């Protein structure tokens, strides 16, 4: 399929150099790079870690997360 893609000149130059070294077309270099990138995304998505969580009942009555000073007092044992 033919399409138009805008690439930075420096990136295109790197693709041309790689194509010449491998004796393939620039399209083949770009296709290979896209396949590797997509495969990496799939592998990363498959390696997601799910951490266990527990419902510990929420905040203590009267505790406000909007009051930093009060939270510090509670953590320091001053109530």
C-alpha cells in the first residue's frame, strides 16, 4: 500500500543509510522498525503486573486529607 508519511530529515537519512547497508529498500527498513516497535508494545502490555490491594476500611472518622497540618498531627500521635 502506498501512503505518505512526514519524517524528520535526520531520521530519513538514518533509514537510507541502514537500507543501503542491508541492501534493502527504505520502505523495508521502516516496515521492520514498525514491526519491532509494535511487538515491543504488545510484549510490554503482556508483562503488566497487578499488585494485590486490600480494603482497609478507608479513613478514620474525622480525618481530612485536605488538612496537611492535621494529618501530620495524627501521624505524630498528637490528636
